[in-house]
């Protein structure tokens, strides 16, 4: 990771679900162009470990190995490593002389049922949305850990908070063409990120139900790839925690939680299904955008491969987001 991308390197990224990492489990994931292996020992309450998916002996993937007690054993030659990456055993060595080889280990923790990894030095903790610890809210996870979206994570972030496409891509669900106008709204940028407020929009189905309503939105971008949305309608409050994992510069994975302070007949299986429907509607449009990286104006205009994009007043949140990313020095996945 280049120094200029230190903002992403030093941030936390969700790379898996905790339930998919039981004791004795090995899982290969990819983050910011780097292959990692996640594993958990057999000892009760063992923490998840995140390390390079690379054996220093002959370069094979450690995720092809197995867990022996609380050690990771390479499947190729049986070398064993502890949770700090130290080599503890070389079976083929008669004198059992251990090399100084070390597997690089990364900061890793679990929050909100997700495994979070930081490839650098964390500058802040994982951001936990306020409703997570509020028992008055029903919380439902949605995510597609095995479904990679072939576009920049920043493109997917922008699409998620962009209301102006709702009336066309999500017609008769989140909007209708005859009511596509977005009234004036406020955007502010501060130390906490980018915030849009007083976004009012009529939706045929604000939460996947069958009743339409005028929805008041607030959009909070707390981290470059973390969005917190508040939707209020008919005396109901629904919030969405959305985070994007940057697999590569032009591929990503989306995960999130929905929290609501009301009960309805929607089952826990229907919310993820509804979210899946929306993202599959978005997919062909976002994946067709060119360039695949999000344009924030860091490229030399004379070398640009695509015409400059045109923004209008309803895009002010997107414009503020792009400027904020540029000010932070983001370069991975943008242009």
C-alpha cells in the first residue's frame, strides 16, 4: 500500500461475518489488493487472526492449510505459525531449528457480527451505528460476502446515497418518474465527515412494504466507505448502516444492517431479499459507469480517457463527497 493511500490503509474494513469464522476455520479474503487469511484457534473464546495468505517458506497460500490447536499449519510442508506470525515448527528439520520467517499479522477485531481488519495503524476505532446497542430497534443484517461488484467501492457508495436514480432504477419501489424532483437540501462537511439533511422524497415502498409515503432522509458519511442513513416516515424511523469493502481498485463487496423502531410483518429473510433486489437493479448501471474509478479530479485533464462528468444541484452531496475524498488524499479506486 502506497503511503498516499494511508487513509484507507489505516481505516477498518469489514472482510467477513463472524459466524463464518468458527473455531478451527480458515478463510481467504482480499482487501485493498492484498490476500489475507482469517483463522481462529480451537481454544474457547479464541480471537480471529488476520495474516498474509502467504507462507514464507515457498509462497503457498496458508488458507489451504489447517488449524492445529491454536496454530496455523501450512498445508504444503506443515510449517506452523502462531497468532503473531512466529514460526513454531518445521517438521522436515531434523534439529527442529526454526527460521526467522514471520507471517505478517494485522489488527483484527469483531463488531456488529462482522470481522474488521486494518492493514496499517488504526487512527480510530470501528464506527458503530447508534441503534446497535438500543434494544428498542429491531436489527437485521444484509450482505453479500461472496458477491463482488465490479466497480470502485466509491462508485457503489455514491450510488447508495444518490436519491435521484431511485425513480428510474427502482421504479415503483423507491420512486416513480412523475415524482423524481428532489427539493433543495443542505450538505455540510465537518470533522465527522459529510452530512446531507432535509432530503424529502416520495416513495411507493420506503421499507419494502406496500404503503407509499413521503420520506425524510439524512445521509451521514462517517468514513470514506461507511454510510449511515436515517429514514423517517409515518412516525417510523428506519436506519441503515452500509459499508463497502474495497477488494481491488475496481471491485468491492457491500455489507450492512437495517434497524427499525417499529414492528411489522416483514420477516428477517425478507429484508436481505429486498436489499438484494435493489442492488441487482443497481448493478448493471454502476458496473457500466466509465471510468470504473470514481472521478474526483486528481488526473491530468489532458490525459483523461473519458469526458468530464456534468453535475446539477441535486448532486450536491456527491460533489461534496468527492471533494472530501480528494482533500483526504484518497487515491485507491479514484481518478
